């Protein structure tokens, strides 16, 4: 009896299970019949649609079904009018990739324009040393290029027969003056004095110093070897004086450069020329010593543009204490420019591909719109926006590279979606071809 009851209980449970399974199956079929699938969408980019299930081509996620009973009202259409490339990134993902936001600001005041410059000699401080008489060099005191010299320092000695003869003439004129000074003929005394003055003037014009002329007068003997002294303080940058060398007035013996002040020749692009003017100040920086700077001023702007580089030479003058600025050295030149208030954004907010400059604008609910902008001058770590952006628009200031990659993928996927069945976006499908009307196909 107990066995019979147990068997009946098992049969009741089994029947209930089968009945429930059948009910679920029928209910599911009923729901499936009621919920007809319209199309499939990318969960990350709802703009992408497909008539078949599968995987989204841009992000690799499984396409989600859109049912007929959901209707258009069930979907969020508030961002349906956003331009191509707009992406939606939730807050968690934005935090993961380090997205930060900011606003365009009106920036005014002083800015800088950086250019590359090269140190050059101040040509107004170059001294070229020649002898005004012919002769031979007997001794050289400064015998290497680069030597530092001071004004009045002896450079070399010269034996000049022409100078020696002029000194002897001067001595004879002195003797004649002394003899004729007691003459009763007044004209003879006057002429002797004139002869002395003329002889002395000739020696002075040949750069014989007053001390040397006095030595000739006191000793009564001509100086055989004339010493040539440096007329300026600086460094020897060229030397053409060697012992026993014959020289003429055309021979350049030395070239002395005063490096207490130097020129900086900076290359400025033609688009920036309107920001540079004579008298404008600039800061000179040494690439090898970032902490050392020099203040310079523009003293000349070259009149001709370089056709190859599209740059113009700007000449600046700068003091050179301790000769830190060496000729032919490359330096950084930061021109100080003043500008009116302009709309600027952080430089990191602008993604420059070389062809297009893009800023991502926050459209709310995680939607980020790529916006093409035109940039202008740089003001420190900010850049001017000339068009494409308005004040008050919230923009992405960090993480733009990763966002742009996502936007590019979406744009590519949107283009692929428009090519379903071989039809390009916005074009009508081609009419079917009637092969019976083709040549050679008539029956």
C-alpha cells in the first residue's frame, strides 16, 4: 500500500513538472511571436544598425535587438542630430582613460613668440688692423687666433725704410728750425717751422704715436723698428702676421672683435612678422644652460624674405657678460609680444593631425562631439581659437587622443553601415538589369 502511494506521488510530481515546462515553452513562443525584432544596434553606438545579429565592427560587442513593441519612443532620440563621429562614453570609462574638462577663456596680456637664433659678431665692434706703410715684420707679439688683447697692447714690430726716411727728414727739419731760429731773415725762420710741422704731421698720419715721435726728438735718432699697437680691446678672430713677412697697406694684419655686445640673428616665419618691431625686447636662452637668460632688443629687420624657408632675419643686440654668448652658437629667442583679449583653450585640448585640428565638445550624457577649429597664436600653455568654438562650451582638456581614436572607429563603422548590399550612403539602389535586352541575348 505504501509503495502504491509513493508511485502515485512520483507520477503527480512528474506531471506537474511537464505541465510547467510546456507552459513556459508556450509562453516563450507567445512572447517571441508578440515581440518582433525590428533591427539590431551597437550598444556603444546606437546610430549603427544592422538587419542581422552579429558583432559590432568598431568595438566588438554583441549587437542588441530592437523590438517592435519598444517603438521609437522607447529609444533616446535627444542626441540623434549629433554630427558624425560623436561618441558616447560613460562616466566610469571616462575616469579610466583620464578625461578632464575645461572651458574656453578670454586671455589677454603679454605672450611669447619663440624662434631659433644664432649668435654673430657685432659688425660695428670689429676692428681690422693694417699698416699704412710698406715694410717687413720683425717680431710678432700676438701669434695665435683667439688671443685676448687690450687697447694699447703691442701686436708686432715693423721695419719700414719709408718710415725710417720720414723720421730722418723730421730730424733734419728740427735741426733746420734750430739753426734758422736766429736768422735775420724772418721768412726763413717761418718756413723752417712749417717744415717741422709738415714732417711731424706726416709721421702722425702714418700712425706713429706721440710717445714715439717724442722719443725721436729726444734721442735725435730714428726708430728702426716701429711697434704697432692694438687700437681696441677684444679677441683676435683673424691673423695674417708672421715674422719676416713683407707687408703692404692692403695687408690685413689682425682682426679684433669686441664681444662685450653681440648680435643675435633670429629666423621668424612670415606669418609672424606683424608681431615684431624695432625696439621690441626678447629673452635669449641657452639650450645648454636652461637657467641662464639674456635680455636683447630688436635693432634691425632685414628687408628681404628667404624664398626657401619663408623666414626673415631679425637682428637683435644683446650684452654679453663673461662672453657666454659665442659667435655661431644657436640660442632660443622668445619675443615678448602683447595681444588683445582672445578666446583660448589649453594646448592639450587641441588634437592636431597636421591636416585638421579638433576639439571635443561635451554635449551632455557622456556624448562627445569632435569639432574642427582654427587655431592662432600660442600664449604659454594655451592656444588661440579663431573659429569653431564659442565661449562657455565645455570641452575635453585631457585624454583627447584616446577619445579621437574611438571617434575615428565610429566614423569608419558608420561608413561601413551605409554600404549595406553594396549601396553607398545617400544613394538610391540601382535598377535591376534586364539581361534579355542586352546584345546577343535576344531569343
